[in-house]
C-alpha cells in the first residue's frame, strides 16, 4: 500500500512539473507575441516563417525537458549503495618541483572540489574509493588519478598548451579556442596593459592580426583613429554583450577594466547581423572574484613631444631664395640688397620670427590614475573602479586640455542556486577644451606665415600683426584670452542587467535575459572673439579679424536594448551539441538644439542671452531608429575533431519599406582538427593542434536614407516677394520615391589554419579571406540624360570586393625557473576594388582605361615616370616637348628639371604618357592618402627574469606613400615660407647669373630649381618623384618593469608592488625624405598634412595591489 502511494505521489509530482512546464511555455508564447504585436512585427512578411521556427524550437526544447525530467525523477528514487568514504590530501608541484597554488582538484563527474593553497596543498573529505581526482590548471596538462585505497595523492603537473584551454568570447557566448571553427583573435588584459595611452585603440595597434589601425592625431581628446577589421570598415562594438556606440566610445574605455577583447573577423561575426559585416570587437569587462577585498592602483605620469614638425628657413634665407625663385621664373627679384642686408643683420623690424616655436611648446605632460576594488563570496562577487585622466596640448597658450573620469561598478549574485543576476553600470564624464578655431588652420599659418613679420607690432606688444600670406596671426588664433575657445563637456551612462536561469531539471538548458539602457548628453560651447590686426612696422590698423559670436549646442542620445536567449548544451559520449535561439530589439533616440548670437564690440561673454537679439539663430532636430532580430544557432563537435556551426539571423530595420524591411542572413563554419586523428597523432606527436577552418556567411548593412519609400515634401523659408519684401515658405518635393531600397548584402568567406607545436612552444594562424558587397548605394544621375528634372533616389546598384590575408606566429618558452620569454608576429594585407560603379558612359577606350575604376584594386593613381634630369639648357631644348598646351615648348626648362618619359612615343608629354602605380600611391585631391595602409604588421616581444620584465612592441605599415606637391605646406613657391629640405636644390653657382644662359654654372642638388611660377614646366606634375614610399617600422612601445620580491611585499603588506618605465613612438625607420613627416600620421583635409602631430611619450608609473 505504501509502495503504491509512493508511486502515486511520484506520478503526481511528474504531472505537476509537466503542467508547470506547459504553463511556462504558454507564458513564454503570450509574452513573446504581445511584444511582437506591440512593435508591429506581426504585420511583417517574415512573421509566419519566424512563428514556425520558434514553435519547432520550443517543441524540441519541451521534449528535451520532459525526457530529462523523467531521468531526473527516476534518479531521485533510485537506491544508492553505501560506499567507503575517506579524506584524501596531497601536494601539487610544477615542472621544477615548486608548489603550485590555485590548482583545481575535483571529483570526476561531480561539482565537489577544492583548490590548492599557497603551498600547493589540498584536502578533500568524503571521497569514495572508486572516485577519480581530476587536477587542472591553466597552462598545465590536466591529470586524472584513481583514488582506490590511497589517502595521500601528490602529483607533479607538466606544462601544456595554454592556448587550447583558453576561453574566448564569441557571438552571444563563450567557447574554448580549440573548438572554434571561425577566425577569431583574442587579446587579454595583460597584453593590453603592456602599452600606455589614454586611447585604447592605440594600445591595440600592432598586437592583433586583422585589426588595421592608423593614428590620425595626437591632440588631447581626439579619438578619431582609423580602425578597421581586414580593411572592411569600422567594426561593430559589443561591450558586455550589448552593441554600443562607435570607435570614439571604445577608444575611451578604461583599459584597466577590460578582461579580454575578441575580434571576430569572418562569418563568426555574422551572428551579430546588422552592421557586423565589417567585423566585430567584443569587450568583456572584469568581474569580481571569490575572496577578501582586493585593492589595486595603477598610475603613470607622461612627458610628450612631437615625433616630427616641419622646419622652415629663417626670414633672411627665405628672401634670398625668393629672389632666386623670381629669377628662375624670368621675373625681377622681389627684395633689393638693402632689405636683404637688414634681415641678415637682424635690425629692428627685420628680425626672424619662428611662428611654430612661438605658438607650440617642445613638450607637454599628462597623467592617469586608476583605483579598483574587487572581491566576493561564492554567492556574490563585486568589482568597482575609478579612473582619472588628464592630458594637455602643445600650444603655449595652454588652451588645450582633456579630462576624463571613468567609473564602473558591477555585481554578480546568485539569487537562488539556479538564478544569477549580473548588473553593470558605468559613468563617464569628459571635458575637452581647445582654441576657438579648428587647429588645422592655426597650424597651417604657423608653418606658411612670413617669418620676416613678427607676431606683435614694434611699438605696441598688445597689437597683433596680420602677416602674409593671408593675414592670419596664429598667436592670436590660439589664445583663449584674445580669440575665444571651443569647449565640449560630455556625460555618458551605460547600464546592463542580465538574468541567467539554469534549469535544474534539464541539464544543459539555460535561459538568459539581457537589457541595457544608455544615455549620452553633450554640451558644446564655442566663443569667438574679434581681434584687431595692425601693421608690423607702423602700428597702423589694418582690419578686424572675425566677429564676436557665441554658439551653443546640446546633443542627447538614448539607447535601449533587450535580448532574450535560450541555450542548450549537452555532451552525449563523444558528441557535443549546442543550440541557441535569440530575440533582440533595440532603439535609438537622438536630439539636438543649437543657438547663436553676435555680440557688440564692447562686450563678449559666454551667455547667449547677452548677444544682440536680432542676430539670433537657432535650430534643432530629433530622430528615432528601431531595429529587431531573431537568431538561431546550432553547434556540433564530435570528439573535438569535427566542428560545425550554423547560424540564421533574421534582421529588421525601420529604414526600409515594409516589403523590404526584413532580410534573412545565413552563415556556417566547419573545422577539422586533423591533429586528433590517430594517423596524425601517432606520427606527429609533437603537434598539439592542427586545425583547418572554412566559413561562409552573409550579413546585412542598413545603409541609405530612411523613409525614402514615403512621398514627402521639405519645408523652407527662402523666397522674398516684392514690393513688401515678404518672406514666404515653400515646400518642394524631396525627389523620386524608392520603395525598393533595401539591405546592402555582404558575403564573407574565409579559409584558415590554426596550429600549435611542442605544447605551445610554437603556434600560429593563417587566413585567406574575401568579402563581396552587393547592393551598395548609388544614384543614376550620371547614367541618364541631364534633361531629367527630378532628384534621383539612392538605389542598391553598386558592388565591391575585398580580398586579403592575415597571419600570426607565436613562440613562448621558459628556460629554468627564472627566465621566460614570448615572441609574436602578425601581419594583415587587404585590398579593395569596385566591381560596379554606376556612372556615365566613357568617351573612348583611353577614357575607360585611365578613369575607369571597376575591377581594379583601389588607391591607384596615374603618374608621369621620370627619367633623370636635364643636365643643361641644351639638353632641355632638344628633349621631347614637355608643355605643348601653353605654347612655351621647353623654353622654361632649366638644368635640374625632371625628365618625363614619353611612353606613347609621340614626341610630346601629355596625360596619355602617365602610368598607373598600384600600391596605394594616393593622390592629393582625393581621400586615398587618408586611408589605412593595405599592409600592416607588428611584433611583440616579452621577457621576464626573476623580478624584472621587459615588453617591446614593433609596428609598421607598407605599400602606401606620401605625396609632396604644390597644394600643401610641403610644396615650395606658393607661400612666403620654404622648408629646409629644399635648400638641397639645383641652383646657379653665381646667384646673379642668368639661369637660361647655356654657359651658366650650376650646383646640383636633390630637388629641382626653385621657381615662383612653374608655368612652362612639369616640375610639380604628379610624378614618381613626388610620391614617396612611406613604408615604416616603428618602436611603438617599450616597457621595463621591476616587481618587489615577496619577502619585501610581506613586510610592506602588499600583494604586488611594481614600478615601470614606458615609452611609445620612440624610434622609426622610414624613408629619409620623411624627416619632417610622420609616416603614420593622417594627412587630413586636402591631404595637406595639417593635422596635429603624433607624439613620442615617456611614462613612469607604478602598479600596486593589496
């Protein structure tokens, strides 16, 4: 009777649990579809497909639940046989017999275990005789020992391949590196911290294969690096599982808060769908640990100096050269002998002014500090940190400053045994101050202004001058007191809340809910003051530079993100199976408000209401973006040998018409660990891992203007009607509608090899990749008759392709007990081409050949090829005709002028004699110079001996060039300034001699003769002489550190005390002609090299932990 009652009670429990499960899934359905209805998804074309997919997955999970439930219920009623149990203890040592603390010791098949203490000792109670102990430690081979009748088990662990045990972040989860089938590179906090910078992107440069980085500027508060994965474009950033803002946000993360960074480079990125086609950077921040509170401090002070600045000749030398330029151009000299003598002697009013030295310091300083506290129990762990960073600029006026405060706090706690809450919040405040005018325009006139004119008039040091060529005084333009300021204050807040529920009655089933809310508030103020300018020598008033004006912007951004995820992971014998279903939704709201007023001459401040009301202007806008997606993923791993992952993502964007709003993007990857095959392992036992990978994936990019499928009109005030001067509004149509605009589709394929030899002594990866872009935006405006009157909409009509290679080789070793070292080398090569560009028909085959871009790798430019120089006037007169268009023939050619090759053999030099150089030799009036170089490489070298450590990072780039030309500050003759490098020129031995006289003696130089007017020559035409290969190898970072020994730490009460020196951009090997130009620096607007210089940094710091 009792037995029957027990069975009945058991059945009742099973029925009750089954009913509860049905209720659980019913609630799940109701909540899901209410949500879908709320965001209007049920009207979309993919709804029925999605519904069936979710229903099939849910039924499958339900069957798994009930199957596992029966097993769980039966196991709860099974009889157990009492076994002999005892205490087992022992010591664990490393290869050299030293105690090994932190080794995990568990009973196989259970969660019962412990870790070894500082002496390598462990102890376990209630250990059955038939138990097996599993000993594991990162970097060591896992060992299993049968207990039997032993009560003391001590083992010696051997070094293993740490890279295979490494767990890396992947799309919506983590995975062991050995089972990855995609191309993913991971970098951990220790490697990141080997560089010191306020900019996290700079700290990654040269360390990650496939990550292309070019630093654009060294200005404080400028985080606009060029960054791309394999040359695809700016990647998507995932911070703690949530898509965040772009590279500027990423660059300002506190590097001390980061646990690891994963870079997804191939189809592995496809799971993130929209905008992940450019690759994905996943950041995992630090969490708390079990143990008493641990306090860490790190800080450093830095001195910074420019890596290179232009050097111009003094005022006297320029005037001598100017006369030479005039004579070479057939003109009369500008300066007479009396004026030259006054400048030579430095008489009052005729002295030299170094505009660059007058406005910029030789060095500047910065400092950074970080304090963190972490700890916790088995149930609750916490981590919090506070960072302060201050950076100053090179301007002598001290108008430049960047200040940042980063706060991060996180707590992870087990609400129940199966339910975990993970909450993270971060707060960042930044303040950036600079001169009122954009730096590039002040910098330009530091370099090109006439050094013969001082900054202040002779009789009044308070009066600023208006020096040639444009009357812009950089001393005034960079002074906050005289010219005003530009200030930006920004507050960002990021919050993430995650709930993780591991179902106790279904092994391997986990449900995750993740939500995030981010906000950004920016206050931008710009005060412009008018400045009176005077004549340098007479102190007479010349003009007033600009007007008094105050401008103010306020910008806000709010981001909301919610994600639900169901994961199932189980191992059945040698089969590892995983499945995930994910639904996510995010929205973005942007708003801005702008206002400005002019001020009277007598009053200028930064309160907008003090300005003249009649001069007020204002504007503002608001926009909304909404996105959603559904993802399904399946993973399979057989015995760690055969790997497969399949992903389907269904993306929706507000941007497109309802019939084009949703798109399906599949991806898959496979891997084969040949090293696990018996025929391979038996014959090549030193190979720990050899894996082949292949991936193929589609992703979408939601490009284009939103709502172009809706007929619309734009409103404006602009027409003035006479006779009453009445301003009336008008509403023109916005152009043709386009209800076919849709996603840009990218298809990425990758084949790769991973290998590891001799337990990690040598390892590496090689990858070849290709990306096809279809549906890139373009208009038909150039391919239809110009009589068509409407505005063309954007269409998905263009296409492109990117191909390349990346690789990484690593070597690490330990020699004896005290010395260890590692070497890593990586390189990435990537090229882009347009496959189709919508454009007008070509005029002829030559037009197509020279101006066509389709099916050609980008960054090629057409150049004249030089063939030496003319040695004499007679040599020039008998040469092929260089300037047929202006009828001057070769009459203006002088000795030292470059000879151009007549490639078509017609006796004249025309555009048809240009040839194409194909290695990113960028042009002056395009963005080519401003791209990332197609080949980038790096090498990190680390070594440690006892308490000393050294870390070296080499970084470089190749297959691109810098151009010297007449339209930038490095040309000669255009401005009243000449660079020192042009002193090495062809010139007459006698300055008064006639340069066109065949008997005149010439002194040879590297550059051709200087001229004021280059008409009749091709001296400044785009040629291979002016395109300088900019390959460089740079000592990007060097750090030397010393850790206090343990006996000293014990007396001081510290767990770690380390001091270090760190230097960045310390030395560069590059072309000798780039002595004034940093080969890495961005050329900036007009490719003129006017951007803020990059900096060489020397830092001294300390790391403490207690």
